[in-house]
């Protein structure tokens, strides 16, 4: 008899897990609380297919991003999803950044990422307006339509007979005396042999609802974007990134030419005031209390509130400061060139000691698998994560 599995969360990771489970013969039910698939992190990211150069060699992020880069591009090409492998530049704008750029090049080599250090002149052949003393050219980075990937996976799941339920939140979870997992949705009880939690911004809460004690807490960080005015989009030909701060999980504001030719700028990183807080005015007292009561929040604040957090908030509130950050990469970009665009919220897992979880974090219990940290490059890695979790789940049932 086919195993029955319930997947909570209809973002790209949850859908990819469902796809992998169906391919292994499972009967799958996917529960998504929103009225559409990929409504949150999947639908609010930069649509970049990452190459895998940033991540610690041997980590899940490194292995799954490099493999995911290939599998995601191939999936898009086979299924008619718009994708373009355009490459990107990681730009050192001063001599002081050259050692970090060299370390990044070494990490790319260790991870098997096609990348090479290039000179200032070579960088300007790719990006005539860029300010660089040197750069790292990464060939396998691409741009894609991740919501369209979700739509393609949904079509596969529908064809395979999966039970896909939108507007269906998980309200309670228990394991029955017979060993099955039961999920109450308000108007039904969904019974299955096992549960996979891919709830993103609410993954820690779903884990606790299931009787599991996760070692990390989700803390939401909002990333805000601008776009270049159409008449200034010529300033950027592809993707331009800064040399990242290795002590932070965020890559810094960057410039990305999208599939439609528009150029997105950002994101920054500020603490969101609710788990799905896409604006400063989106506030949840319950979410704020949840964040404030967690000891790791205050330990994180002591590490990063000044000057990092303070500067991020100032940049959030000032288009001039945002433009100044971009001008370090492309000096021709000015405040008047920017138009406010959307925002995304990153579900960042935080440990009690104040450490940000750097790698993907997956924990499992009897008949349960919980994805407790899957920020970028999770969308790039989704098909690989799906295969990994499907194999992991079948060891629990």
C-alpha cells in the first residue's frame, strides 16, 4: 500500500518535496494556508538561480545549490519556464576588499562553481558602468521565474493525482494511537502516515504544534527593493553584487536585471514587525512578543544592532542612503533613478545563543520531518531539497 504523506506549506520547497514523494509512489496531500501557491518567500524573492559560491564547502547549502543550479535550469527548460543563464559579477570596489574576493574565488573552486577573477578592465567589458578594482565573474548564475516553476510543479502534481488544498491552514496536529499523523484544518481532519513541515515563516510554530521541540526560532527579516527607472535600466547589463560580509547571512544590496529587462535593486535587511510584514506598517503584537521573548533575539541584537542594524534601518527609511549603497557599485545610479518596488520577508532561523543558522536546517522525529531553515538559496535548491527530504522521510516510517 502506498504511503500517505501530508506536506504543510505550498511554497517552492513544499511543492518540490511533494513532487519527489509522488515520484516515489506516495499519496500526497499539500496544505497551503494562502489562496495561491508560492505566496510568500517564493513569490517575493529576486528570482536568481544561485551558483553556490558563497557557502561553506561540504554544507547542505553548497552541495544543494550547485546541484540545484543545474537541475533547476534543466527543469525550467524542459517545462517551458522562462530562464536565462546570464552570469554575474561580484565586485570589489576598493583594495581592502581584494582579500575577501580572493577567498570567495577559492570557495567557488572548492564548491565546483565556474568562476574566475578578472581585472577592472575585464569587469567593464561585462558592465561598462561598474566601479571595480577587480571582480569575480560567475558564469552559472541565472535568472528565472520561480512562481512559474511552482505552477509547473502544481501541474505535475495534479496530473499525478496529488491532493492539493489552498486556503487550508493547519490548525492542530497530533499523532494518533494507531501511529498516523492527523492534521486539523478547520473543516477536515487529514490523516497520513507521515508529515513534512515546509511552512517557511511559520515552520517553528508548526513543529511545536506537532509536538516537536525545534532547536531554532524563526525571526523574520524584511528585504526591501527598488527598481531603476526604465530610462536608466541601461546602466546595468546583468547582475552586479558586492563582496559580502562573511559574518552576515545577507549578501548586501545588489543590482539584478530581470527577465523582463527591468533592473531590481536591493534587498536590505531589517527586522520585520510581523512574520509576513512586508511594510513598516505591518505589525503583529503576537509576533513581536514571540520574537522579544526568545533569548536569542537579544543576544543577536547585542552583536549586530550597532552599527549594522542601525545602518540597515536608516537605509530602509532613506532612498538617498539606499541609492548611495548602489552607487558604490554603479556610480551613475542616483536617488532620482530609483522607484520603490516590493519587499520580501526571509524566514531566518536563530539559535538561543544568538547565532544565525547559516546552513539549511532539517530536523526529524518519528514520522515527521521539519524544514526549520531554508532561506536563499532554497528556491534554487528546491528540487534537490525535495529529493533529500523524500529520502529522509522514508527512513522514519
